[in-house]
């Protein structure tokens, strides 16, 4: 260990403390009136006691720690070092025949005093560095209540002590009765989460910090709703994992957002199975720059594939992923490829060169109104022909698994986008053979924050002062976070044996109007300031989305959030019929496209 100035200062501090403790033990022994003969004895034995203690302290590594982060392990080392030194002192005095008589009570008092002085000085230094008296040292800081009294709250209190960031905590709220009335780092636990608004009034607090990163989202949502109804400003901390890993700090406290409330509990993945599927394999993702495709790439990268092939039509989106992935996943080999999934020659060339073992097909046109009017033929070509091209190339080049991302709008579709995705599902089923590539489709609803979703749109409208536009008061949708959707797609890809359509458990549907109202309240406004305006359903839009068609049933799987749809079987001649359709010409009018879709997807009912 290098003897730097900081370490030398600490050693000198401990030597002085050891000398003081030894002399103080004599003073206490004789009630602060030490006889002259014992004064001489105390001073003469210092030359034996202090060096011995200093050597023991050094050997126990007391000077490797940093005082600012002094903790229980440091205190344990001090206790052991002081205890051993206390045992060695009488042995050394006898061994070296020191004639001075040392009272037995001094031998007992000295280690006790030494323990208090050494441990106390370290903890006092840490308390000073962490600004424990934040309200005194920072009179301008705002009082806050913290919802939660677990590990995350404990870590938050430590972070706020080191870096107050304009806040000081006056109380904690937690649903655990055992914690009520207890102290966490000197801060009282006041009561249950449902009483947060009551305590906020009593403590004259306007800000609440949610320290519940691992709590069920229903708890977070209920607490936030209570605070929002009381006009309180609600903030949240990042995940405990991010805090402990140092990726974020207390400065990352932010206003709570809708994603924090509509998200769901963590997905349990079969990590060992996914390692077998992805680790050391070449994996290809089409639409790799889109919301789902990009998150799939991030999730796949965690399993250390031999190579990740990013197939994307948008140059900007591909460039963004090319820059992001190597920074987040050191050593990841990527192959960024610009391309159109409808270009069979190029898709086959890419697969021949990289030889992927698994393909995730996320490339698609998904915006319902845009695909409904004027773009129907392009929607069919991209979503159906593109899927056929990539699937056929996968089959020709020995891909083991082909996983297609579908949508809940494929169920009893009333729009072109949903009908094309249902037809793409059927095309994959029709291509499934007894051996070779296994084709799997995964069907789910809306993802929070994806491009084109309502949440970014509502946020912009709220920032502009409104109005917030909702198509219908009763319109409902299923929502899932992007990471959860990507994780379940991977899990479905692992479990699929070929020909299945997996349906993700989307939870309870959410009314879009209620979502808009909650977002307005979370922004600190109300519906008098930012009004909601109903604009009417758009072309192809349904009031309610379904995850399964009426004539379908589902079967459970070993994973609680995945079920298998027993959909109507696709006819074996479907691929040939679709090929003939696409060869008929470069463009077909919208009416003809919709009429043709009803032939292969009889449950499709075009809207007038």
C-alpha cells in the first residue's frame, strides 16, 4: 500500500488517538486526579503501547478504507484490531519486563475508549461529508416525503446526504406495519402509502419521491394517483440496479411519467434457454432501427451473440443503432445492413453472407390511418410480400428459427394494416414444414413510447398548452413497455416449435381518455387549463382491440405471460396464390386491395 499524504494523516490521527486513550484511561481510573507515580507510569508505558497498537492497526488494513465511505465492515476491522491490541499489551509488558505497574482497569478502559474514538471519528467524518444536517447546512432546500422505506429509500437517503440536490427528507411512508415508527438513517417512517397526502399537509410538503423501483406497478399507480389528486409534485428514482451500479445518481430524480405507471412487473426469462438460442450464434433483426427492432437488438446483445445483423431501411435509424450498440455492449460484433425486405436478391445475399441461425422479423408498416387511405397496396407489399421474402430466404439458407412480430390488430381486422399482418401470419404458417426452419409469430398490442403512439403525441400537446385530442371517450387499448415486449418475443422465439402464433398477456385494457387525464394531472395542470377534445374515430380504427379472434382459442404455456393461439390453419397453396397476386402489377387501387384481402382473411371487415 502506498503511503500517500492522506494515509499518513490517518495514521498520525490514530497514533494521537491511541496516546490520548491510554492517558484518558488513567484519568478515568483515578477520577481525573492521577497520583504522580502513576502519571510517570502512564507516560513511560506509552512508548510500548502506542507502537504496538499502530502495528496491529496497519496489519488489519485500517488504512485501506476511505473515511467518507466508512461502514460496518470498517467498524468490524477496528473492533478486531483494538481487541487484539488489548490482548497483546499485557503480554508485551510482561515479555519485555516492563517494571511499571499498570492497573487492570486501565487495560479494560483503554480499548473501550480507543474503539469509541477511532470509530466515532470515522463516522463523524462521513456524516460531515454527507451533510447529514441538510436542513441546517442548506436552508434553501425543499422538504420532501419519500414513499418507500426499503433498500431503495436507504440508498436515496445516502445519496441525498452526499448531494442534497435542493431537497431534504422529513419522513418516509411504507405499507409495512413493522416499519411504522422506526427510523431509517434518522428519518421516521410515518405510516402507510395511502396516507401520504395527509402527512404531506401536516409536514407542509409539496414534493413526493417514489422510492419503489421493485414494487408492483399497481402500488406505484395508486400512490401516484393519491398524490396527483392532492396536487403534489411526484418524482421517482431510477431502478435500484442503476443506482447501485453508479449509472445514475440522485440528480436523476425526475417527474414520474406514464411509463412508470402503466408498465408491469418484471418478465421472468429462461436465461439458460436463451443462451442456448442466442449465445455464440449469428442473429439477424429486420427493422432493427424501429421501436421494437431496436429493443430486440439490445436484449439480444445481452446474450453475447457471435454477430448481430441489423437490417434496416432507414439510414438514420441504422446509424443510430450502429453508434449505440458498441458503446453499450463492448465486444459485440455488428453488421449494419441497409436494405428493403421486399428486395429478394439483396435479402438472400445478406443471409448467404452472414448465415444467421435466428431471424427476428420486425420490419413492417404499422400506422393504421396512413396505411388505410392511399397506401393500402404498399402496406400489403411491405407487410406480406416483405415477410414472404425474408421467410423464404431464411428457409433457403438454413435459418433455425424465424420469429415474426405481429399485432393485436390482426384479430378480426377492420383495417388494412391488421389484415396484412394476419395474412403475414398465415403466410408463415403455410411455409412451415416438418423439418427445417421453424416459423413463429408473436402477437401483442401497443407499446409505450413507440414511434407513432399516443403518448409522445399527448406529451407534445400538453407542452403546447392543449388541447389533447382523443378520438373517442370509450376507446381502449392494451399497453406494454417496449423492453417487456422484446423480452417476451425472445421467450416466445425460444419456446416455439414451428407454426404457432403466440399471444402475449397484455394485462387490462386502458382507456385512452383516462390516460390523457392522468398525463395532464402529472404535468401539474388540470382539465380546466388543458382540455380534452374528442375528434372521432379515424379510418380503420376500432373502439376495442382484441387479442384473439372469436373462432380461436388459446392454450397455456409454461410461461405465465405467453399463450398459444389455435388459429385457423392456412391453406397450403397460399404462398403460390400470393406470389401470383404480387406478380399482377406494380400498383393496385385501394378498393381492389381490400377486396382481395377479404378473400384470404375472411374475418377482415373493411370499414366504409
